[in-house]
C-alpha cells in the first residue's frame, strides 16, 4: 500500500509540474501574441505613412514633369522664333 501511495504521489507531482509548465507556456504565448499585435500595428501604421509619402512624391514628380514639359515647349518655341528671325 505504501508503494502505491508513493507512485500516486510521484504521478501527482508530475501532473502538477506539467500543469505549471502548461500555464507558463500559455503566459509566454499570450506575451508573444501581445508583442506581435503591437509590432503588427506599428508596421501597419508605418506602411500607411510610407504609402502617403509615396503618393506625395508621385504628385510632386508629376508637377515637375508638367513644368519641365512646359519649359521644353516654351524653349522650342523660342528657338523656332529665333531661327525664323535669323533666316
């Protein structure tokens, strides 16, 4: 009977250890999930900000492109006018 009690105590101790380890693992998973969520949210905000900046740059490039086209057209027009005057 004493041997049976000793075996049961060992089993109980093992089960207790497994439950404690399981609880610890659950806490780690929860912490990792929280950390992941925070990092993901930051990443999402950064991506949205980068997209906004890219759109701003694209708009500015289009404005510069239009101004350059206008300047080239004006320059070509002046050159033709000068060529016509010169002969």
